[in-house]
């Protein structure tokens, strides 16, 4: 089964979200299996009536006998992961760009200290809205609701300084050069990265190059 990856239609969301994909329970397919590799995205997965088990670097997703909406947030991992679905289940997975999630969720600093958060608590109306999206059979309607929902959660956060520093790292400036450019210490730049991205500048750069 080929999973279609969608780029946001809304130009505002394009600044913060790399893209997203859907899996539908009614799709005619057997087992779905793929590998995912270390990256600098924040990956939010919402699934319906599922059970997730982990064995080392293998995650297996199966249908749960209990009705539920499960929200998982993956912020970092160092080794490739294999994802196996016993069969298609309702799921929406969103890839937020570095700093992207910070424009929708406040106070991520404590979350960034963890690599993977299962049962992540987002907004009071989140699960209800996801249920409504899963009920829809038309993919265009699902996309419209997904994008409208995230637009409704957009915060007025100014992260322009961090965006500039991130751009410097991606353009391979040395940390000492960046520190001199902004009149910051290396320690302060490291603190900014851990607070806003959950990785050190060197770890971020290593994954970016990969």
C-alpha cells in the first residue's frame, strides 16, 4: 500500500507543517510496513481504536477492542524505526517542521526532554474533532477540516531569532561564529536549542546533514 503524503494547502500552515498523511480503516490492504529514519521533525500521530506495542526498534499497530483516540508525539529518535500495521487503521500523522509545533502549543520545554510521549494531551477539543474527521469518507473534506483545525490553534509567537539561528546552523556556520554574530555564549545558544527544539545544535546539525 502506498501512503500519500500531503503538503498543506494553506500557505500559513506551509510555514510550520511539512506535511501529513492519512491511513483509513476501510482501505483494501493487508499488512503495512515501512521504515522511518532520524529527522528533525516533531511527529504527531492520531489513531482511532488502536493498540501499539514496541519491541526494540519495531512498533506494531493493531486494532484495539476498546474505542479510543490515541495521540503520540515523537520528538526525537537516534536509530531507524520499523512501523508495522497488521492492517489499515484510522490514523492521521502530521510532520511539524523544526520550531513548527511551537507555533501551536505553548511551553514545550518539558515535552522536549522526552523523546516519545504516548497519550499526549493537546487541546480540550482535540479528540472530539479528530473523531469527526475520521467519520468523513471524503479525503478533501478531511484535509479541509484538519487544516482549519490547526489554523484555529495558531499562536502569535515570535520565534524569528531562533529561526535565524536555525538557518545559520543549517548553513553550516560554526557555533562559535553564531555566538559571535548574536553576541551570545555557546552555552546560551545550546540552551535556546534545548528549549525550542529539544536537541543540541550539534545533534540538530548531524541529523540535518543526514
